[in-house]
C-alpha cells in the first residue's frame, strides 16, 4: 500500500477478530520492520516480548487496567527500552565497522560519548523511550500496510508487567501494542490539533506559554 | 511509494543539498503527517519549531555540538513534547465529543485519569517523549515517501535550544530532525540487531539480564 494512505488510515484499534491468529513468522516480520527505525548512535535499545497465548494475554490484561484488546488481539507486544543499551554499543557498532561502514575510531568515540551521557539515568531513560517509540511507530505502520490493526497503550502498570513476565530490571516497559486482524466497531480516527496549533516557524515565541 | 519500501530505504542522513529549499507549505505538510501518529488518550503533546533561516540554523547548530547537517538541511525541526499536555486534554477531547466520536463521560474520565497520572512529573515526561517520538517517526516516514531525507538527532543541548529559540519551560526538546533533499555521500543503512536478538515470545526470561 501507499505510505501516506497507510499513515492516514491507521487507527488505534480496540476491537480485534479473536478467531484470527498471527504465525510466529508474521510476528517476527513485524518486529523486523520495527528495527528499521533509527536510534541515537544506532543504539537500538528496543526489545519486544510477543505475548500470544490466551492465558498469558489475560495475565497481561490484568496489569493493563483490564483493557480487553490486550486479550483479544492475536499478539500483544510488551515493548521495552534497554536502560543499559550504551553498555552494548561497542558490540552493536562493531558490526558497522566490520561491514566497512564506520571507521573504528568513530565507533570508539560514539561509545565513549554515549556511555558518558548515559551515566545520567534520566538521559538513559529518555533515550530508551525515544528510540523505542520510533520503532513502535514503524511496527504499527508496517502492520497497517499488511491490513492489520494495532492498539498502542501507554496506560498500564510497568512494574506489574515486569513481575508477571520475568522482565529484567534493565528494561523499561515503554508501551504495549495489541496487533491483529480487526473486528467491527473500531473508533474512527479522532480529530487532531491543526498544524497551526502545533507548528511555529523560527522560534518558540508563538507557542502557548 | 510503497510503505515497506519507504521504511527500508529511509536512512539517517548527514548530507543535504544546500541549494534546495522547502516551501512553508511543504514543511506544513510534513508536520500534518506527523500528527497522524497516535498518542495516549489522544493527548498530542507534540510541537514543532521549523528552523529554516541560515542564521537561525547556524545558531541551532551551535547548540547541537556543531553538527553540520543542522545548518545544511532545508529545515531542521526542533521537536518538542508538552510536559503539561494533560492540562489541555479537555479542549482536545472536546473536539472528539463535538464530532460525535467520544461520549462526554468518557472524555471526562480520560481527562481525570490523565491529569492524575501526570501529576507525577516523570510520567508526564515519559509521555511527552513517547508520543512525540511516534510523531517524529511518522514525519520521517512521510519525508522519505516524498524523496526527502531526514537526520534525527538525540545529541544536542536542550537547555541551550530553549534559551536560543525562546522555548517556554513547559516544552521538553525531545529531538532535532534535519529534513531536505539529499546530497551525495550519505551513509548506507547501518546494520541492525537481528530479530532473535530483540524479540522473545511469552516472557522476558530469554532477554539479556
């Protein structure tokens, strides 16, 4: 499908066809598309847990304020950001060096500057959320292209999710995304702020103070 | 262009054709596509400052560790997240109520729960980054569809950007995105972690501890 049509037609879905599953390969492909997103210094802090079993999805629903879509979707992803991604950066960038894309000295500089920045836990957290959300949007865009619908959720209990799904402390649960085939009854697209309400030119003087 | 082709071909660009500008209308259209992204409770915390003048771009480069793409791109967006977005939610959701999409009681409930959650500054910050990054990915995807290239940047001085561009304190500078026509010499796509390195099924037991 055409890109702009996909961006325009994507809606945040609540209603999923509970009779239609996704294969592990279909789920893997969605995650592969997510990883096409950019990240600071190619840090790739994103991780995904695909929750597909009915009992598991009910358990996840229990730490997501009972949102039924968590249990109804073919898969609900727990999307995580690695708070310690900078520790892995030498390995990650080593692949760009091996591919002849990045000089070793530049890789070393990026590792040093990113590890220094992420010594500040707030910066590590900001980056874990930022890059992981870029990947989440790529995942939802690819899903829409395939005729699937997605329901992103920021409202859930991250500590409960970590406990119930054996998620190590280094990972921050950033969002949940339910993905599957649609059932009837999804909301239409909700109105957006106009461009004039969200864009200014030159500086921030005209932004709502 | 086809969606998946666009996701696959997008690269983080450093080299921009300094002779080719974008019109204000082209910039407005990119932001309109960004706003098609989802956000928690339709909060839409994203704001954009389009920096287009040469002197302005040089000033922005000065608070972005001298990254030349900031000055070379036709436009560099300062992408902001509103830390006080919950205060505006009644207005935002009122439009969904007026459009007959959302019942008033549900809008009221969302406003209450979001304002209560965002009384915690960390939650407001997380949400400002998360939803704004979703919009940023939509913007870069739309730009790629139009044959433009984009260079997202997490590394810059947010306090310096606020000072130089008169950005009110309620807005968190989340990232910069340089957008324009490409010049020769951009990096190829850098290698990604494999799907098996970022995806697990069922729970987090197999994630790197």
